[in-house]
C-alpha cells in the first residue's frame, strides 16, 4: 500500500452499528435505503428541512456529542435527516471520497422528495461532513442555507498541520471545499472553536474567506474540535434557532 493510501485510510474512523453510546430518545424513523442507514426526525409542520452530514469518526449512535448536536437541530423545529457513510453503522460498503459523496446524494434525493415545498432546505456539515455538505451545495443543488462547523479547506491541509507537508501531499483524497466554496450561491454560516487542534482554526477562517456570498462567522473561544457546542454555553443553540427558524427566535429584553 502506498503512503498516500495509508493517509487516505486515516481519513475515516468508521465504527459498526454495535458500537454505540446512545439511542436517540425522540420519535424518529430509521431506514436502510440503497445501502445507506438514514434517520429522519420529524419537525414542526412549517419547519425547515435540514440534512446533516456528520464527521469522520464513530457512527450515528456514537459519540454522545453527536446526539447533543442532533437534538439541538431537532429542538429548533426542523425536519432532520442524518445518515451514516459507507462502512459506518449499518451502512453498506467501504468508505472513500467517492462513496461518501454518493451516500450524500442518495439521502439528499430522499430529503428533497419529502420536503415541504414552502419551507427552506438547509445543509449542515461538521468536520469531514462540512466537505460533504459543501459538495452537495455546489455540485448537486443549491440549498437555501449552508451551515458548516469545525471544517476545513481540504484534507491535505489538515494533514499537513499535524504531519510533514510532503506526506500530506501524497494523499489522493481531496475533499476540496476551498475550490468549491468559490462557487457557492447561497448564504453561509460557519462555527469554529479557537482551540481546535484537529482542524486548526485558521483553516476554517481560510475557507470562510473563499465564500463569495453573504456569510456569518461564530467563533467559540477556547473550544476544541469536539466540544464547540458545550463551550458555547447556549450561544450554539441560539445561533441555530436564529439561522434555521428566524421567525421563532425569542424576543430579546430591552
């Protein structure tokens, strides 16, 4: 196996379905559609549809911080779609850059089919899932809003931040969000922790600078890669409510 392929494989830390730390404790539908495990959590009748793309480690049921994020989206009243990539959870196949894009297209097609045509369609990607959501937003169909959390420009730049650039340059996977971001045609919201050591803060800023549309940046002071929501002390949930369902944002005291 070539060195680049070794680093490619390290992109994915997939776990099978028996590895779990929680079950989602709200009503939801679970299905295996075209080999992809999908969760659908119904929202309010007039709520937006949110397709969530998770990061590179675990599965839908692991770790617990994933539940917290899914619940934060659900509690805005949104109709939530989430899924596992090939080789994760009960999803079939082996993960690769092309396979996760194919998985995302499958779920995107299903979510669009059942979307309320009068409500907004929003893509939300975290970490590696940010690259997947950016792919959908620029290569498949423009959403009403793109939300990215703790994500990056391309995987080679992430790898270069904690290894030698020549080693990172041997990778064949690209997940090149920077190139795609320049072609985005919808508003962008981004969240990143200032103490992120897995996806450095400056890579999030660099991707943000590539966006040509209306955009908003939420910086979470002292947050690492996996505790942004917890470190934000409620600002995370307030931001999601403002971004996903602005008409439901609670009035502020004056």
